[in-house]
């Protein structure tokens, strides 16, 4: 990552491609990651997280209830707002362990440091679907 970030669609796409492979090097470990609201709910997966708590409290519990232990997330729209802010719409697909589809839609508002690390994420998704996954796939 360069010290003078040039935020463009290619950079954002490379982040999501890396994330699909488990590479979180684009994300600052102290990221402020807000999902839905600041109220923490371990069933709907809302709350404020850093990278480690997101992995432990969101990604791992959710993905462990999906076949292939993953969500295939595909950006459908990338909008560069400023030199350090982007808005990304995504579609996430998977199959729950109970056989039901996991088809979620996301909006991520990303804030980057000058070094290219993501320092804040505001994520919006269908938290009712997350609740279904958490409650019907023990």
C-alpha cells in the first residue's frame, strides 16, 4: 500500500477480492466498524467492533452457520466520494447449514487513511436475515 492513497474502483475491488480470501491487510486493526447501529446484538450482529472483535463476534459465528463457511460477496456499485471515502453496495450469497439460502445485501461506507488502510466502516445489511441464520443453524 502506498503512502499517498489513490482511491479508485480498482483499489476498492482489490480490497474485496483480498477479503474473500481471508486477507484483512487492508483494514487497520483498530478500525471502527459499526454494523447497523452502535447497540451490540450478538444475534442480529449489530454493534461497534475493531478488526479482531469483528472476526470473533461477527464473521466466525455467521460463517460457521453457512455451507463452505463463507459468504460470496460481490460489489455491485462502487462510488468514490472523496480521496478517502467510498460507498460500496454488495450482494452476499451462501447457503445456510439448514439448506436455506443466505442472500444478503450490504452497503459499506469506507473511510481510508492516507496510507490506504481502512480506518472506519459503516456497514448496513439485512440484520433480520442474520438473526434467522444465527437462530436456525445451531
